[in-house]
């Protein structure tokens, strides 16, 4: 799925649509719709990719690669 941009925020949805990577105020965040948990992924795209890999979630975000 492609990124969605809403003003100063951008979103990437996971394949199952349960999680989103959001860029908000220069910070990459991982949001979980079910648990409402928010995890900081870093301040750059590379940091966010590495954090997703560490969490084992990178494969679920093909448009983020």
C-alpha cells in the first residue's frame, strides 16, 4: 500500500491494516490499531526501517521498503 499524506503527517499501513507507520513532527512512529500502542521508530527513514526489522515487522510493510 502506498503512503498517505495528510498535511504534515504521512502514513504507511501494514498488509493486515492493524498497524501504521506514521511520520509526525519529524518522528517515525508505529501505531497499533488494536492495542493502541505507540512505539517510536526513529527520526529518519533508515532508523525506522531498522527498528521495524528489529521488531520483526518490516515484512508487513512492503510499501515502506
